C-alpha cells in the first residue's frame, strides 16, 4: 500500500510539471511569433489644431557661489510667466535655494542690480513655483520627465504632458564641459543622453517643435549629438569656448547673472506677443517685437553689443531635418501661447 501511494504521488507531480512546461513553451511560442512590439505611430499635427506651449527650466548648479545660475533660471521662469505661460505648463528644476541661504543678505529673495543706476530686481517671491528642488534635481529625474516615465504617485503638475502639438522651450544653465552638462557637481548629462531622450519623444509623438537654450561653457557641444527632427539649439558659446558671468555684486560677493542670459533679459524687455502690423518687417531689428523675429535674429540681435560690457559670442545648431528652420521659426512660437492664461500676469520686482 505504501509502495502504491508513493508511485501515485510521483505520478501526480510528473503530470503537474508536464502541464507547467507545456504552458511555458506555448507562451514562448506566442511571444516569438509576435516579435518585438513596435512603438505607436507618430501622430502628425493637423493644420487646424491649436499649439500648446511648454517650458522646461533646468538650473543644474548648487551652492551660493553659483548665485548667477539660480538667477538665470528664475529670469527665464519670469519671462515665461510674463508672456502668459501658466505654472501648469512650466517644469522648473532648481538645484539650490539661494533665497534661504544664510549668506544671502536679501532674505527670502533673489535680487540683482544690473548697473549702478539700475533698479533692484527681485526675481523670487511667494508666487514662484519650483517643481523639482535640491536633491530631486538629478539626471535620472530629468530624463524620466522627458521620456514620460513617472511613478504612479507623481502629481500632474510634475509631468510633461505634451503631445504632437506641443512647442517646448528647454533652458539649461549651470556648468558643463565638452559634451556633457553637470547636475550639482556630482552627475553628468551627456549629449548622447539628451539626444536619445529627444528621439524617444519624437517616436512617442510628444512634441511639435523644441527650442533649446543652453547657457553653459562649451554649450553647443550639448546639442551636437541631437538627431531628432524639429529641434533647434541656441547656445551661449560654441563647443570649444567658455561662457562668462556678468555684474559682480559687492553686497552679495558674487556675480549675479550670466552674460548671455542677461542679454536675453534686455532683448526681451518690453517685447510683447501682439502680432506685427501689416507691412512691418524685421528691419530695423527692434521695430517689430523680438517675439516675432526669427530665432536666428533673436540669438544674434545687434542690441547685444549695445549693452554695457563685453558681448557674448553665441552659437547655434539648426534642425537636423530642416535646414533653415532657425531663420523661419519665431520666438513667439515658444513664449507666446495661442491660448494665454485666463487672467493677466504682472511680474513685479519691487515687492521687497
């Protein structure tokens, strides 16, 4: 009886294992037959579909002596808000809280004065919304945002919810060397990483046009690997040159802004989104709002050389699929939303 019972148990186990193996091989055959899954087809923009605007700001440098990089990123943030892009369409990566640094004499503010007789500007207040701060600003998080990879608990306000009708302005400020951008002096975003993420976004149908503004040393090198279509890069320097700071503050003990971003601030000062009147052209350069001049005219605007101090030496990289796009794209396509915020935004610099 014991012998028969043992054989019966062995038989049951063999039948069970045979069933499992059969299921495994059937599943394997189905996967092999179907092959790798192809990505969904890119949905093209239709002529009558409304463009939506997004701004991604990356301040990669931390510590008080990098005060200018925090101010750079806040300057671009305020420019976007002034022109009608709401906080839900801005993703702001800020590596350091300069406003709360005990060495900052302007408590809870990020202030700067561009010249002895210029008014004091405060670019940070209680309405400034930072999405990723401090240790949350790293390469992995940034790439996940671009690629649309999120934890299920990630709030909607921290997601880049773009589509095939999205024009994206991507701004970098911080330190870099040839071919990579530094995150907090501890991690590196390579040009290849950026290129692959943009290519993935294109495959996913998650943008219409992307304009990259890179204010770093050897800035253009960050864009040289980009192969995704409809991506134009404006840089503060070419792939072999450094970028420089501007306006040293004796009160703060540091420089308050980078030269190229300072030029952007001055060029866009008073520039509105209203379309030019019929018959107006880009000549002279400031007759038509800078917003409605080409991206190329914006980057090489002669007004840069009229400002006090040595001008920057900007560079650019045109779209890989559309030579001459830099001469046709307008700044308004990235900073003037087709559907502005529901009520006007006034950015004030005299609140403190």
